[in-house]
C-alpha cells in the first residue's frame, strides 16, 4: 500500500492507496513546529483507529520545508519507508518555465493528475483552491507551461476580517443566491464567493485565450462551493492531488 501526503500551507492531506483504490483520506492542520515524534504518534493513531496495516511505500509533496523534513523522518521511524519527495526532476513533466525548481510540488502533482483525463483537446487548466489559488496549464504529452497565483478565498476572507474593525468572519460553505447582500454578512458572502467566481472565470478565460481550448479541472475544498457559479469549470476532482502523487510514485517505482 502507498501512503500519499500533500503538505500545504494550511492543511495536510493524507491518502492511503491500495493500487488504484483510495482506501482512506485524512485532513490535518499543517504545523511547521510539529516534531518527528509528534508525527509518529499522530500517524500511529490514525492507522490504529482505522484498523489499517502499515504502508509499503510513501510519497510526499510539500510547500513547507520544515514539515517535509520532520514528516519524512517520522515515516522512516514508524513504517520503515523512505518517502519519495516530489520535485520538478522526478515529476515526469517537462517544466517549461525559467526556473523549474520554483514551481510548487503541489502544482506539479496536479498537472500530472490532469493528464490522466486524456481529453481530446490535449490541454488542461488546473485550478486549485488552497491558501493560495493556483492556475496551471499542462499539455500532452506532459509539458507544464506555467501558471498564475492569487490569494485563496479563505485567505482573502481572513485578511478582510483581520484588517478591518467591523467586518466579521463569514461562512463560505455555499454561494449566495444574489450579489445584492442585504446585510454585512450577505455582502461579504457575495463578494467572497461570487466575486471569487468572477476572478476564476476571468483568469481561466485569459488562459484559454492565450493557449487555446482546454479541459478545466478544479480541486481543493472550495471547488464544490464555487463550481455552480463558475462558467468554465468542467471537472471537479477533490482527490486530484492524491491521484497525482500515486501516478508519480508509480513512474518513479
């Protein structure tokens, strides 16, 4: 079995694969101060509670270097496996930008997973809603062309709340019915959800204008919320990153 881990700035997603079947999926907070021994205890508890056997292999993508180091050590200590750590060099992609090492591992993993759709257009735009929202273009047979980065929707919401005296935190779990908010909460929901949908549609349209027709794939927790009010999102795949990790591990193995 393969343990696939994606370390993001806010959350870490952990998936356990048995060949092509995703047996288990966990989401934990990313903590750059967590030590190896804490990861050992946490992973042991997760596996014991779910009644799962130890994995035979592991792969990690990370945008938080301190977590990558401590987590890798914990996997070696607990399971006796040295994880594959994703980089531009082992992603299997031709990373066609000025400095391939600058691309976040999560973006490379998403690009690899997008290629599994084998769309007749042979071109894919991936939108990932995390702490940052990323937009990436990948083409067959595996050429990463570049992308764009914007603040994620929850990051924007937190910034408004922390930088203003009277604007509260609001629920972003669903899109409002109207852009005309009749209260401060409704106005924030309209701006943060519907406004963000306009940002997504505008960026994707620019990508399509620059590259040609493409299959547009969304991932990340916010994708389910925003998909009904976006024009261009064709596929929502919450496990896209975990799928990409499995595919990269299979190639490296």
